[in-house]
C-alpha cells in the first residue's frame, strides 16, 4: 500500500499489451502465437509478437558476461616481492606481445593444479624511428633473450635460479623477424599466432584432427604447424579459448587451486596491468549456422599484457601444467577360487544343517 500525497509529475507511463485489447478475443491471440511458432522465420515472428502484441523487450541474441574489475585484479597479491618464484612452483613460462614502439612481456610461475603467480612483467622499448622497425624489433627481442636466460630466483635463496621453460612470442606482427629470432634462440623460444573471432584479422581457429607432415602437435586449443619455408614450428592458438581460461584463473579465489596471483606491491603499481587484463569483454552471440559463438570484444585499446598473459598460459600447457590432474584408479584384484570357496563354505554348511534338521523332524 502506498500512502501519502501523490506528487505532481509531467511524466505518465503505462504498459499496454494484448491482454488490454478489447477488440480481440483470446482465440485471436492463440492463432497469432500458433502462426508465429510455425513460421519459416520463427525468430523474426517471435520478435514481432513480443513487440506488437505483448509489449515485451526482445530477447537479445548477444549476451555479455560479467567482466573483471581492474581494481579487484590489482589487489590479487600475495606476500612475495617482485621477481621471486614461489617454492611450490615447478614451471616458469613467458608470453610476449610485440608492438612498433613497445614490446610487452609477462612472466608466470606455475604450481601444481594450474595455480599461477605473476612474478614479473614489463615493457621493452623498440627504437623503430632510429633503427627501422625490423632491426629495432630484433634488437629488442635479443635484449629480452638476455634477460630470460639470466633466470629468476626462488623464494628459497639456496635454490638455483630458474630459466623460463617456454617463451611464446606473438608472430602476428613482424613474423619474419620473429621466425629468425626463434631459430637463432633455440627451442625455448616459440613463435605463436592467435586465431579467433575477436582477433585483428578475424580468422576462425580450425582445430586439426590428426598429426602429419605439417601438423606436428595437437593440444588443448592449440596446435603446432611445421613451416618448411621458415624451417620452424608455428603454434596456432585458439585465442578465444585461452582468453577465457586466463580470465577464469584471474576470477578464481586465491585460496583455491587454479587461481592466479600477483607479486606484492603498491596497489597502484598493478593498475596499468589490470587495465590491460580487463581491456576485452567476453560475449556469447548466436550466429545462424554456427550456434552460440564465444567472442572477445575490445573495450579499451591497450590489451597487450592480456595477449601476453594468455600466451604464457598456452606455454604452461605445453610444459605440462594441467588444471585437472588425471588420477589412475587401481583395479582391485579378483579373489582366488580358494578364497571364494572358503568364504562361501560356512554359509552352505549352515544351510545344509538346517535342511537336514528339517527333514528329521518331518520323518519323525
């Protein structure tokens, strides 16, 4: 119940639908509903019914999932300083995203259960104006290689420094330079390129079904193609799948397995990183002929650390990091015939004695 004086207003709103239509009967609306459900274009017919008959909002064909908040991400820290690997970590991976003037890199230490800890990240300047884009990119990558091969220390200072096991370098930009760099740097550095709906070139990721002379490796949301002309393995990634995986790690509570944390610092120090990690939003859209398609839409221009991070996640999977570890169940041994007979003998003996006693009473 509403009490009190009604305030004067210049706005009058009401909702009118087929229920309020006194010129038509319920059977007329039933006929319209039947025709809409049997229409050749059922989707448009349903929209017409909602708009002109029932006055309901049209159900969108595109759903926006809840995005991460930059402020919350910046606070996902544990009590470890920058550049220190947790003692529980077994793998160290890096992702690199190239640009004309800045190369973004991010380093993740992985513990069992796909628990990741971002121990370091940064940018390397590319002197494109003074050296030329190709030469400057190669100089920046070689500077990155020197830093990688120096390694990072563990929390336990008595342990030897750990060098990243795999480094995935984005080959979507300056691919020839990346191929040359990876060939001269060994198998620790791998070229990679993301495919997906929201990628720059908008190429769908096509997962191969079997390996051969070209497809050398098939993984979860990625595969490796042998490029004969470049004499190198190129990793093609399902960017939409691995971006979803990365956001799931960033949204998992820190106390649970599979969560991703940041090194301890002032909260404002991680704000720029957090903005990169939230620069894209996951959406689901229904596309005729393809069904519900997951795509990542860019809401901010700067997303380079996000691309680098999902590359680091793929590198972790290549190394053997798994969220769900497969557990082999031991098959129980079948009991021997002797054991089976001994377990049944007392039962049959008791039954036999009861039967014999019953017969005695009957004959007497």
